């Protein structure tokens, strides 16, 4: 039997229109109409209906580090994320020796496969943020584990049948020896390649796009900076339309004025990401990122014991609100958390309210806070229903 959800406003593509209604059958959208609600529809009294949010860079949350995840930990994250509007996410692993990364990736995939149907947000595979990075732009990644992306190293990823099927994204520094050939091999294998933790010049960044790179990981952070003569990674990324720009919009990684500048220059290509770590949704304390200690203090920004920013405690709904707060229209901010990240990882059935798309929906109140969330047409979060402690803590953290 079909279900119909109607709302006074809805995000269709990159535009907010309304009223509109979405008809759902077997977990997918079969029809979208505008105008008066059809008979039998669940009519949302106010607010806005959008697709579910898609986060392509998540290192962990609610005390769980994906480098150390098991089935129970993955379930905790999956159950918590819908309270922030996220319905699909890409577990991310940071730099470690290649054999360790492979072991961690298999653990992530096993934990993902163990999730019961109808439980929370759904993982999309795995994102490897390293170890093929530049020690010059290490951030909190351990430079001693970084290696050049030589043929043997890339073969270790692509020849593992289990990992190959689930490997969605690799962040690397293309200027490293073997980097451009690695980009070509990965891109030809259908893996999204992102430039990140990179000291690449503007020319090298453009060459990476020529080789098949299509994203920049956390624009401005851990990369050669923008200069007025040497554009570095961000300068080329802002003008080369082949790149989708990952942006951590906690307003600490990138300041408010620069976030607005990014949207002014390339708003249609921005993908909001959280780069969340285990500290996300948790009180101040000591947590892990890639197995290393991370400290979350009252300012809400995770840092290494040495004081370097270490991922974020951001939630994707808060990133949307932050971007709206700097003057970006809500439709553009929401598109950057839905259709843009879905498209860059090749998921045409996600991030949109359209026939054939997966029935992942978010009902927002007028302050852009999630009220109700559906995954595959099933309600997985309802703000009016008492939540379990972990999910409840994540829903209120940092807001």
C-alpha cells in the first residue's frame, strides 16, 4: 500500500516549492506532486520536507571511532545520525599502515552488513582518507604511516574483492610520486578520488582533475593555501568546475566570511561534510580518532593533545544552519547536504525528491531542525517520540 507525505514546502531539486506531496511505495518515491494534498496523505502541518542528508566524510560519532568499530558501535552511529537529518553516510578511515587500513575497512564493512533493516541511517561503503597523503599537510594524521601511492599499494586496494566493491572514495595527495597514475587507476575503477592533505600546486591540482580526481577534501584545511599568484589547491578547486568542494561548516575549520565566499564562487559544487569524530554528540572528554587520543573541550572543537584541530564535533543539520546564518539561501545550503554529495559519489537515487529515488525524507521545523526522518520509507526518528540516550544526546549536541 502506498504512503503519501504532504508538506507546505518541499525541496525539489535545488528549489523550495510548495505545497508538495511525495508518494512512497516499497521504500522508493513513485510520484511527486505540487498543489493540494492527495486524499489519505500524512499532512505535515508546517516546516519543510527535503531529501535525507548525505555525509561523505564521517570518522565516527557518539563515542564510536570507525577505526575501532564493531557491530554494536555501527548500530549506535546509525541510530543516532537521523536525529541530525542524515540518512546515508560514508564511514571514513584516516591514515594507518596499508595492511591496518585494509583490516579496519573490512571491519567497517562487516559492521555495516550486520545492521538490521529499518535501523537508522545506512552506510554507503568506506572512504579512505589516507595513507597516500603529504607529510607536509598532515594535520593530525601520523606522517610516519604515510606512503607513496605506488602500483603495489593501489593494487592492494583494488585486488581485494570485498573492499573493492565497497570502496567509494579515496583522499590522496596527487603530487606524491605515483600520485597521478594512482588517481587514474582509482577513477577508472569507479572510485571517487579527492585531493586532500596535499601540498599540490594549482597546476598539479588541475592535473589531478585531468587524471580523474573529482573532489577536494575539506577545502582550505590541510592543503597548500590560496595565493594571489600560486592558487594552490583551493584556488583551482574554486574555479575548476570538475571539482566538488567538501566544506566543514562548523565555522571553526573555515571562517564565516570564507564559507560565504565559497558559496558565492562555487555554491552549486559545495558538499557540506562533518568530518565528525567519535566526540560528536558527546560531552567534553577524551575520545579516539584513528585510535589516537582526541580532546573535546567546552569550545566544541576536538583537538589533538598538542592542540591541532582533529576532525569535528559537527552535525550536518547544524552545518546547514551555519551556512544559512552566513547569508546563503536555505535551498542552496540544503542542496549542499543532499543532491551534491549524492551526485559526487554516483548515487543518483539519493539526495532528491523525485520518482525512482530512495524514500529518505526529512521534515524540518521553521528553524531548520529535524522533526521527523524516514529511511527507505520507514520512520527512523521522530522528535516527539522519546529517544534512546545515545540518540537523544546526539540530537541536542552542539545546537
